[in-house]
C-alpha cells in the first residue's frame, strides 16, 4: 500500500484500537492510521497495520507483516494491546490514495467490529458512511442485512438442522455408531 506521508494529527499509545478509530470518526479524518501492536513495540517485529479513512469511515486495511489486505489484515492486527497509533491526514487532492485497491477494502464497520470488538462504534461508523457504502460490503452485497434476514427465517434454519440430523444419522449408521445416537 503506497500512501503519501500525510500530516501527523495524533500520535498515542492506546490500550484499545477503538480509541483511534473513534478519534478518526469524530475528526472526519481523510487519511490513515498506522497501528503498531505491542509485539512490534517490544520485540521489534514488523507487524504494522494501516487503515485508511475517508471522512472518518474506514475504507482499506493492510498488514505489513503478512502482506494481507482487507478484513484479513484486520484479523492479523487484532492482538492484545497496547498499540502505538499515528493518525495522518491527507490533503483533499490525495483523497483517491485512501481508496486503495479492491482487495484491500473493508466495509465501514468492519474495523470497529474485528479490530476493536466494539459494536456500538461499528454502528456509529456505518451510520456515518455515505449511503452507497453504509450497509453494504465492498463486493456490493449486503454486509449484515443478508445474515440477519437469513437468521430471521425460521423455516430455512429448521431445514438446515433437519438435513444435518439426517446426515449425522446416515454417517453414524455407516460407521456402526447408530446405537450411540439413542
């Protein structure tokens, strides 16, 4: 991920990445945050994570240690704190730099959910996202709406449970374990 240096607007050591994500959202930051977790701080490891923001809403994520992007980068970065965090602002003419490549993109609330484990911040972030990104993931599908709709469909869930029970019974019979089910 190639980003211009940007202007440093905040540099702190935080115990929880939610603090930095919340600050970026409150400041409506267009730029990026560099998260350096404690293992990098203490062991001189190369494991920084970069999250870009457009008006405070996360757009992309990249992990320098693993080379992975998107939600995978956030999973790689989700380790116990503390974190050294730098927030850097980019001028308006560099706004395109924060949008990154499609394989680095994250849905608006993903950083708050996966990195910070903060559902309230995730919801606030989704609410602040532009309507074309607000409830949709970067592939164009519904981020949580589809999952919620599926979980609300009792008939589909019952059908899956029944199918799983039948498959378990069939396999138990094949393996001679059918007496164990009773």
